[in-house]
């Protein structure tokens, strides 16, 4: 299949060149052809990588505890939501996890466990951080109310 694809692209390229030499193709058509050819070549590379198995997910950390955690996440997604990642989606989820964790493996593992524990489909900031922020806001509101009550003489 791949060899037929490569041969067909080559034949189209030869045909296009003949037409261009005869002046039957405009500059705009030539530019469009070049753009489409790039798309075809990229697609061909992608197909070749898929069939030859060159593509694989790269984990951000090589430690066994992260590998086990990621396997747990993949199993959870499959069992809970009947969902399996495609390679590009899985790599994207790993990128999101690294960003949320600030590059800290222990925090990333905690984020994965939180998502599983809460039954979430994706990753979110650790709630411990959010609860600290909420406590500070609540304390400021109480302080403001007390200050207002004191000013009003209550």
C-alpha cells in the first residue's frame, strides 16, 4: 500500500511538471500543488510511522512509580469511561499533567490520584491548594465583617 502511494505521488509530480513545462499551469496552481504535496508527504510519513510502529508515547519521568501511576490512569479511563487515548491525545494529556504539576513528579502523581478519587475525566489543580485559598478568602470576609460591625457600633 505504501509503495503504491509513493509511486502515485511520483507520477502526479511528473504529470504536473509536464503541464508546467507546457505553460498550462498558473503560478497560483503551482503554489497550491506544492502545498498539497507537502500535506501528502506529511501524511505518508505519518502512515509509515503508524505501520512501522515508530511512534510511541514518551513519559515525562522514567521512574517506576510514575509509570505505575500512568498505567493506573489509563486503566481507570478505560474502565470508567470506556475511553482509550490515541497516541497524540495521550502525549497531550501527559503535557497537561506536567504543566499542572509544575514539572514535579510527586505532585503529578497526586493530581492523577485526585482525579481518580473524584471520578474526574481529566486533570485539575490539587484541591489542597484551592482549599488554602478558600480559607484565606473566608478569613478576609470574616475580618471585613467584624471591622464593619465595629465601625457601625455593633
